[in-house]
C-alpha cells in the first residue's frame, strides 16, 4: 500500500471535480475518483485495488451512521413529495401571497434568507427547511431554483459557524481544547468574529436577496425562470386564491416539528446536554416524525388524497435517489482521500518559508483548497485547526486570527466544491440540477473569497507591523 504519494494524492478528487463539471455526470465522475484513488493506494496491484474499491463502497453504504443518512435523505424526498403531490404546498404558497409575506420576488428571497438565519441549529436541517419551504413560492414568482440554492447554501452554513450554539461549535471547541489552549471557549468566540468568509458570504447573500443581483450563469437561469412564470400565469389565471386551512396547517406542523425536534432530540440523546447529543439520530427522528405528520395531515385535509400521497412518497424518494447516490460516493471518496494523505499533504505545504504577514491569507487559501478537494468543511477543520494553533504560537500571531482563517477556508472550499455534502443538499432542497447550482454559485463564492483574502492580507500586515491585533 502506498502512503507517501505527495501531490499525486490530490488527483482523485481533482479528477472527480473536473469530470463532474465538464460532463455533468456527477455519479460517474465520483465513482471514477473512488476507483482511481484505490488504484493509487494499491498500485501496481490493480486487482487488489478494484476489490478494495468495491469493499470500500460497500462498507460506506452499510456503515450505521451512513444508513441514517440514506434513510433521512430518502425520507426528505418522500416528505416533500407528499406535500407537493398531495396538494398542501399549494395552499402554503397561496397563504404566503395572501398575507403578502412573500408576494414579490424581493420579499420571497428575503424570507428565505431570514429563515436560513433563524434555523441555525443544524446546517442540513436549515438548508432543507429554508429550501423546501421557499421552493413553491419561487416557482410561482419566477425566481430560479439556482438562486434559491445559492441563498440557502450561502446563508445556512455561515450562520451555523457564526452562531456556534450547535454541533459545529461543539466540534470546533473540542478541536481547540485538544491543543492545550488555556481558554478554548473565548478563543473560539474570537475566531468566529474573525471568520471573514462566513461574514462576507452571509451579507453578500443578503444583498443578492434584496437586489436580485445575478452574475455569470445565474443570469440565464433567472431569465428562464421568469419565462416559465409567464407561461404559468397564462394557464393558471383562473386559479382560486382560497386557502385550505387544514392543508396549510399540515405544511406548518410538519415543517415546524422537523425543526423543533432537532434540538429536543439533541438534548435527549445528549443526556440533557445539547452539544453532546447525536446530531444524526436527531435529524433522522425529526424528519420521520415530520413525514408521518405530513401523511396524516394530507389525508385529513385533502379529500380522496390517498392515491396522491402514495404516489408522492414514491416519486419524492425516487427523485432524491440520485442525490443520495452522489452523497454516498462523495463520502466514499472523502474516506479514501484520508488514506491517501491528501489533507496532510496540503497542510504540509505551509512548512515552507513565507513572509509572516502572508500566513493568515495562506491558511485561508490552503484550508479552502483542502475543503474543495475533500468536500468536507468539518474534515478541513479537523486538519487545519491543529496546524493553525501551533503556527500562531510559533510565529507570535494572534491565535483567533489563524483559527478564523482556517474556519473561513473550510466554509469557502465547501461552498465551491461539487462533492461537498452541503452543496449537494442545497441542490436537493431547492430542486436544482446539482452542477447548475455549483456553476451559478461559484462566482458569488469567489467574490466573497477575494474580499476575505484581502482582509487576511491586511490583518497579517497589521499584526506584523503592530505586533498585536487586540
């Protein structure tokens, strides 16, 4: 087995990313990346590599934690299949328009942004809630699903890292505490305030929500969505504005229960401590409870809806299946890149001699490259924080600055990567084609990343010249 591969360890992830973007065949690109990674791991024993690749895929498929992921991913599809095909979502969208909460494109986009900020307990729940709640309103108002995917992806993850009263905060607090830092909590709070990418991305998303600003591929998707709305208005001009209150209650109860049950289950599974609870199990239970409530509520509020409910469960799960497969392959690729030492190689690049003022920006960029290559912000945090803290101590740079840069890079790379789980889930929640979401989001992510790089260069220069930051 080869474990000292150096730059070669980057090739499987880069191959998967390039092929996914170039061919739009994400599943085949990821599968090729997994096979190629095992080929590098066991070369020149190609037979062994093929067997190992198959075994690795099977192991990740049946891993208990991953089975929960497949379970709640398919349940999410079934849940919104029931709400859409059963007819309850139409009443929800109509109620929003009647109340004038989201009767215009600007209000609809701001509604999504606010919802993403409010639900900060868990990023995937936040993405699913904001995305699937907003989707029917966006379709009706002629806002592209790619714009929806961008807003939820660039709101939910940044908020979860900026308001760390969740599993994100507990995870990073644990990483900092393992480095013998005297006051890990205060260091984490200070580093959150210096997470420039999350702040820039969040407020850029707010500006886009307010203005509707479209650049790059997003322009094409917005034009297409508005044309589709015009056609919809021609065929739906005689639709009633009456709201089925039972159907409206079904949507609200199922979605609110899904969000509210997550922190409750975190407390239950953590023996009274939210930060010690099982996030995966909490999300799993919350989604299945919401699914049951949606089925019961639809059957109660919509006469003769049983055939549509059954059809909605099947069609919703089937529509989500390709994204579940993408998620499975992305997890498998992430597992094998760890064996290849991809993250260790990238972090080792910082051992070269560079000017001190450039270190914060370099930590951000390297963290972003790592997250882009492995498709995991949390995996990047685990690799970069243990590097950032000794660097800060050895070079006399404020520790929160380098930790903030590492966290910022993890969020940026995660946003830009087509193999990131949050990017995939944003596509899933919005109903957008995955590569369309990646292509339309990257220009916005690069704007926020450019501002972030400039911030860390200025911060590094200031620290180098003044000797302190606080």
